[in-house]
C-alpha cells in the first residue's frame, strides 16, 4: 500500500466544521431567540452581532445537525454583518425529518429576523444546509397558492398559510445535490434482502476484489461495465425501498380509515395498526464508487468517504446516513426518487444573487455534482469559486492553508458587494 496517500478526515455530522476559537477572540454579543413555527413546534436561533446596528444578516442552518460555532461566523462578522445560527426542531435525528415540514423551521427564523429590522437576509447553506435553504428559497419565492401542500408521504403542510419571507441572496458552501441524491449515489445495491444486512449479490459487491476493489489507501479500479450496472442497481434498490415505505403507509391509512368508520366499537388490534409508525433500519449506505476509485469523477480527494477510509465499518456500523428511518423521512429526505429537496428540482427557481463555493477534495459532492448544481441555478447573478479542501474545508496537505480560511476571504469580498451596510 502507498503510505504517502493522506487518509481522509472524518467530516460527517459537521465534524471539523467549527470555528477557530482564536478568530472569535473579539467583543461580540450573542442573543438566543426562542421561536414557534407555523405548525406550533419550537426551534431556537442564536444571533451574533458586533455593533447591534448591522443591516444585513447571514443565516446558517442544517436540517438535522446543529453547531453553534460554524466556521464562517467570524468572516460574517468581519464583513460587517450579523450571523444567525439556527437549530432544527429535532437535533441529531432524522427519524421524522420531512423537508417540507423543516421549511417551517427556516420560515420562523427568517420571519424573526425581518421583525428585528434586518433589511437584507442571506441564507448560507453548508453541505445539507444548502439543500434545505435552496428548497426554502424556491417555496418562499412562489406565490402562496403555488407552494407545496403535503409531503411525499401525504402529510399536510400548510406552506401557503405560513409567513415565509424570501431571502435576498444565497450562499452555497460545499453543497451536495440533495440528501436523496447523495444516498442514491452512495447506497450499496448488492443488498438482496433488506431484512438481512449480510445478504450480497456478488456480481454487484463494491468491496469485492473480483469487482475491482482495492483496500485503502490504494485506489480501486472499477470497470465501466460494472459502474453502469451498479448505478442501475442502485436506482432499483431505492425503488424497492420506496415501495416498502408506500406499502406501510397504505396499511396504516387503511387501518385509520376503518377505525374511523367503526368508532368506539373498533377492536384493540385495529387501534394498534392505526397508531403504528414503523422504524426501519437501512444498512449499507456508504458505497459511492467514487469514494474508492479516484479515477471516477477525478478531484483532489483522498480515498474514502465522509465517514473515513474503512467502508466495512461505515456500511455496517450503527451510525451512518439514513440508518434509522420512517417511511415518511425516507420518502421526503432520503429517497433520490421522491424527495423534492434536490437542486435538480428547485435550482431553476433560485433567481436571487447566488455565490457557490465548492471544495476540490470534497468526498460528498464530486466535480460532476458541483457542475450540475451550478448549471441548475436560475439566477442571472451567480458566481462559482473552487477552493482546495475537503468537505468542510480542512487542508488537504500538511502545511497548506485550510480551505475554510480561503472560503472565508471570498465570502467577505462577496458580501461587500451583495449585502447592505
């Protein structure tokens, strides 16, 4: 094995995405704001200011993760803007994460900032936050009657009645195409039985040497024919899980309909079926061939994924993307077929000024993904800048200036011309 190849840093779950404490060694004010969403839930926002007279505010948020110290906050403050860091309603869990509902969390935050008197609001989405903010912007820019009325699982969501102030600008940092598209590229299609995590179709096994796999840090070499068959099988597995989720929802809906008809005379078994919300365990979701074969969609990345360089651990471990899901969260967030929270669905409607900053060693969004995201943006005022770094802008080589610092400088320069001062 080539010992000179740098092992990838684990960046999943916002690891490495916090600020340098030395850069926040300055006077600032931090004020928490308790928020109530349009559907009666609660979330929390934190407002960082230096003067208290800022006219522009930059918002940072992720649909399921929360870090009160995002690495770009110091740059936002240095640019003369306030920083708004918001938590989702359910931190660290996406069991019931339906992106259509999560838009109400964003709306509560933006509405609060407008009430506080900010004249210019920029949504800055990093990683999965980019998809969340892009989806919100699409719906906020639509007239209320054109907004979505329910989730893919059929849950009503009253976006038309919610106060959804549109942002004035967008910043996308290391965006991926959407959580569903991310999983579509990463799901292991060699699983033959969803109830058996060890079931394997040998012809599709991405971690078999017979199919071109090499143990990291060496790069694998998959044949073009294998890649094509693999991609087709990935979609087939997602379709299979879609079918499972929809069937479970139909069963519950039928039970609820029958329960309503029978009323007090309904048997207890029917009441249980009507209340049942299954939680599914989804195994082997870290198998994007590009993570292991550097010749596919080449970039500055190291061999490995956001979870590290051991695909057996990330595929079979307890913590991974979409490991625990409900039918609702699968269809809205993780299905690359039914999820609406993806740039290929909302990108064309993003017409506000947009800055996109992507890292050349990213292991979640690859060059072709970034190209497609940028091409999808409907804004006539858009700019893209590429910076060396991994998914969260850590340095790719010893002694190299971290990408986070370089991105911060670009952000400050852009805000000088695109924020209100």
